[in-house]
C-alpha cells in the first residue's frame, strides 16, 4: 500500500511540475493529455501528443533526453518518423514509445521531446515512474465461456472481450489458431470480414471467434489460441473445444444399386460397404440378413473388428436362393450393427430361369415340331 501511495504521489507532483509547454513563436505547439505515467520494469510506455503548426510547415521531432540505455521511438501512421509535414490548421496525433528495461530501478525518470521548424520550436517533458505491481495500463482478452463442448459437425462460437486499459487508442490485429485442418476465425462482433478492430483508451470491444472442426474429428479436447496485437501491446486468450464422439454407420452398395439377379439353388456374390460417418471408431461390427424362407445368406467377413472415422470396409454377401424358388422378385434385408447404432438396406433379388432350362425348353419344342411333321407326313399320304 505504501508503494502505491508513493507512486500516486509521484504522479501528482509530476503533473504539477511538468506543465504543458506554452505556445512558442511561429505558432508551433506540442500538446498531450498525459505528462506522467507509471509502468513496470520491462514494459513499454506510450504517450500520445499532437503537433500543431500552420502553413504546411515541416516539423522535426526528436527525443533530446532519456535515461541511458532506454529505447525511444516516435510513431505516426504506423511508421517510425522523425519529421512530419503539418497541414494548415490540422492537428497531427503522434505517439512516443518508451521501452523501460527489465533491470530499471524503481523511481521517476524524465524524457524530453523536442519539435523544431524554421518557424519555431516547442518541447514536452514526460515523467515515467517505474514501480512494481502498477496493475493498469495494459490490454486484456478474456472469454465469457472459454470451454465449449459439442459434436464435430457443429461450428463453435466464442464471445471474447478485448479491453484497452492504456491511455491510447489502439488498432489491434486479430489472429486465431487451432489444430491443423480446422477453420478458425477471429473478427469484431457484428462484422463478417474484418480482421482488425480499434479500441479506444479505457474501453473494450467484443470479439467473435468461430471454430469449425472437420466432420470426422475424433473425440477429445483441442486447444484454440486467440491473439490481439497492436500499439506495442499483445493480449492472448486460450480456448478449448471438446469434441464428443458420434456414432454413425451407413450400409451401401458400390454403385448404389439395390437389386441383384440370382438363380434358384445357385450362389451369387454381392458387394457391400460399411461406412463409418461418425467421429468415433466403430468396434465389433456385425452383419445380418433377413432372406426369404429357404434361402441362405452368408457374409465374408462375418464380423469387423474396427472401422475408423471416415473409413469403410468391404463385405461380400453370398446369396443362395432355395432350390425350388420360382422366377420372380424377392426382398432381402441387409443389416450392419454396432452397440451404439445400426443401418439397413433392402435389396430386390430377382430369380431368373437358368439358361440350361431355356435350352431344354427349346429342345422340347424342336422335338415336338419334328414329331408333328412326321405325323403329317405319314398320314397325309393316305
């Protein structure tokens, strides 16, 4: 508590002593809303200031005093600058970045910024109080619900709060990264394509993160990292997506045809595929058939140990109609089953007359015609 009071007292004294510079001759003037800030060792302090100058005067900017070993940069429009051309009657907002070394001692340090032009000059005196546990002046990215759980065919949507507790307006670039093959995006809420967001000093913006895993993602917990960076500040949030296992089995034929031609008493092979369209492995897959009475259906293999998500297994069904099956259409129900789910298809089996019996029929007709011919020939002479 004493340290915090000392920091606040130092800032109050700094605010009283380091008064804004008065307007100098020629109309060149620098102004800033903050002349003293408190930072922790290893952090970067950012001061915003405005350059006022009429008549399109070029203005040179430089830091004339800073603690030895400290890095300072002047930025404007996203660039490091040393000279700015001020349009007539237009203010230019600039930033002075001061990097405080990690080994900096506790205390207050002075930094002087000087602006000069052919028409005059002006200076600003900044004071940085280095203290521990300042507890402010940073940015944060927090999720309302950092852990979501659902099936892999669902798009997960996270809502995050990006807060800027610095003294400057910051434009953040948004990035999100998930497991390989996942589609992950971060954008300002209410926007569809934007990947940047501007957050005023002391305020916050809502960020929407959408995560779309592949449909066959195995069950498990997966990390998603979201970052917002800008103005020398970086905030990060770690999210988790829990994929629940889904069991979905499909039984199909190679060409999606649901009919087969068979012959009475003869075995006919038919190809089937068992497809795992879920996100969990299918274990101990069994196959069954419901044929007409007197028919026989066997499978090879009769049982499948496991089918991984997105994979399939070929099965050969051997259909043997009854020996006395007459010509016509019959229905056979094929079924693939696991403990969690099952699927079935209905196939039309058409019993066709054997070609042998066709030849026999033709032969009988030929013999009958020949016999009739002989009869007519014999009795016709009388």
